[in-house]
C-alpha cells in the first residue's frame, strides 16, 4: 500500500511556457501532500505543503505566483510551473503520508524531471 | 538555526560494512528517518528512530542518541546495488521534515 504516482515522469519545454505536474495518492486519501525540488547532487528542498481544500503553505523564498499548487481532491495535487525558465530545470518530487501511519513517514512519487530550454 | 550534517561521500568495498553518520541541531525532535535515493529516482524509506538505541532491519541498522543529536546508518554485507545516496531527515518541532544534504555511497568490487 501507500503508492504515490506522478505525471509526467519527464518534460521538456520552451522558456516562457507553463508546465503542470500531477501527484496522485493511489490507495489512500491524503489531506496533505508535499512538493520538493532537488537540484543535481543536492538534497531535497521543500517548496510547499499542499492542503486539500485550502491554500498551500509555501516555504520561504518560493514564489507562490510562479509555483501554483492546487489540491482539489483527497487524492490529487498539482504543481504548475508558470512561465518556466532554464533555472527552473530540476527534479520535482511530491510525497504524502497515509493517515493510518502515526509517525511522519512520507511516501514519495517517482519524481518529474523538468528541462526548460 | 536548524542544521543536519552528513558526510558528502563515502567509499566502501563490496561485502564490507559501512557506517554513515548524521548529526543534527534542530529546534525540536519528533523522530529521525533514513532514506535511500538512487540517482534519478525518488527517495525510499529505510528506517525510523524516535527512541534511543539500535533498530535492526536485515542488513541495515539505524542508531539514535537524542542527547548527542546523533544517528548512524549501518550497512552490512554491502552489495553493488547499495550504491546510492543516503538521506538523514529529522522531524522538527512543527512536524516538518528537515533534510540533510545526503551521503553518496560508492561501492567498489
């Protein structure tokens, strides 16, 4: 159990376009999902906490108008990178914790590799 | 501030034992995770420690000392597939995960 999927696995886009990444919890409901970004040879950086039915909570330094998060249902959160630029190229990973797990273990999606030309 | 320190890179030999250390200074503590991450893939869960002591799970063991702000991950009978980055993460006072930069483990035949 506790499977998280992401789509797409990888995407290449032109500078200035917007890209939407989907994160789904396949066998559990997730009121909270997390979005991370990871640059090569660096650790995970938490971008924002996505809350079902309410606004996302963004970490300091993350532009909420550039990284739009929508958590419209208990199994789906989306991250839209608006007006993407080459510096936004990165590995984007989402995670979620099933409600039956008492401690904070996060289950990660497989990640989305974004390349902006 | 909050800080988690791990060695950047370690090298070990197939069949041997390696210990990856993690020290932390955080405003609160509600547990510590170790995750394994192969290149280009998402992290996968290895262990969770919230009480002092050693947790053993097959070839992998994790140790925690809360008074020292210290944990280690012990890998025995190393296999080539263990070549990966190992991430230490602490659950802070607000229940958010604070991630270390990861330790890249290189296994040589």
